[in-house]
């Protein structure tokens, strides 16, 4: 009997069609134990976020657009409650919000283990999202958004995800970052040049994302308008949104 080597995606697709390990084994001419072992390995990769299978047609039709809600909001004292409000706001526009704190860190982990677990969970959530919407307001310095959020924007862009960003900061970087004019150009207090491209954020962020002036509600409205989604946004705004 001829044997065939399946890719991970092909293997999962056959399983998603309802085929048993025995049926797959018979179809490709391999021992059942090998097929079972392969299925187990691939499913573990999916759970870890190392592999994302192609969604079934019915899943594409039925599920809502998923938006990963990036930003330093996770550091708010009321971060969990604020995340719930963001997800509710997403729902009013017909989207499904994925908030970083949705995933609960297992108990008993050391601090480095907790950090690694959170990293993997956030990476998996970004992979599962259709869109990344990021709060890029100044965080711990003028002109500087949260570094973790900047990483997530870059990761999403590398995956080819649609990236949106919102900010209430006004003016270009050169106008907001304290600097001193020198023969080399404007230097910040640490002696480094302040970029001047007329952008409100570093060019790597500004050029990677569709920028919206305002808060999350304004950004969701812009996404919905782009996608032709008819939505009646809730008059409720998450606490802290301008």
C-alpha cells in the first residue's frame, strides 16, 4: 500500500472533518499508533499557540471578528474591570474582544515562570486574533507608548495582522518630547536625536498601524466603518476614556 506524508494542517483538517485516527491511517497507509501520536503532537502545538490550523468554513462564517486589545491598560489598578468594559464595548460593534488578562495564570509558578506563561498566552491570543487594536498613548515618558504594546504591534505586523492604534496625544513627537536645538539637530535630555517626521509616535509604530485620534470607542467605530459593520455603539465608555 502506498503511504502519504501529511502536513500538520492536512492532518488537523482530516480530523476536523470527523475522521478517526483509524480512518486517517487507512487513508494514508500508516500505522494507527503513528497517526495517533501525530495528532497528539499537533493538538499540543495548537494549545501552546505554536500552530494555528485553518478555520473551518462554518467557523469563518459564524464567528465574530476577534480584536486583541493591546495596551498598558493591564497596569491599571482596575485592569480586570476595565478589560471587561473594553470587551463589552467591542460587542456593541459586533466584535469579540480578546483582553490580555482573560487568561488566568496558573498557581504555583515562580515569578519568571509566570512571566513566561503570560508571554505565551498573549502570543497565542494575538495569533488567534484577526485585528490588533493598541492603546499607544504616552506611557512612561512623552512620545513613548508601552514597550510591551510596541512589541505586540510588531509581532502582529509580522504575522500580517490588521493593526489599529488609538491615542489622545496631540502634536508631533518633536513638539512633545523636551529637546534642545543643536548643530546635530534636536537632542533629548539624554543626548539623543528626536525624530521629526511629523508623526505623533515613532515611525515604526506609526507606519505599522492605522492611527485613530481618540479612545477605544473611536477606534472601534473606525474599524466598523471600514468593514461596513452596522453598529449602535453603547453610550457607556470605559472609565478613563477621553
